[in-house]
C-alpha cells in the first residue's frame, strides 16, 4: 500500500486528511491521470481532499464495511 498524509498547516485538519491506495492497473508508461484502477483505503473519521476529474475520468466507491452512511461536503466529529 502507498500512503498520503496532508501537510495542512492546521494539525487537526492534517490528521483528518490521510489515506492509502494500491494500484492494480499501473501501465509501464505510467498514466497522466494518476491511479487508473486500484483500491483506496480511508479510515473512519477521515476525509478526502477536494479534487477535480476532467472528462471522461471519475471515481466509483464501493464500501466494504461501516453503516453505509457518507456525509458529503461536511466533516462529522467523532461521537464518543
């Protein structure tokens, strides 16, 4: 697995912005669009940074565990 961690100046935001990925369809010549097929692992109470996909590229998410509830456009604080 590869990993990415935010370098945001706010340590609270930086702690929320981290993920791991595994490339499954990496070609020999690389890809100008980045990950072309693979797995994205995002832990509980983590968030994806805002990003953009030009046509015709996009993403599909398949959730393997959890309750299936996803908050779009907002961060949900941990409930203890």
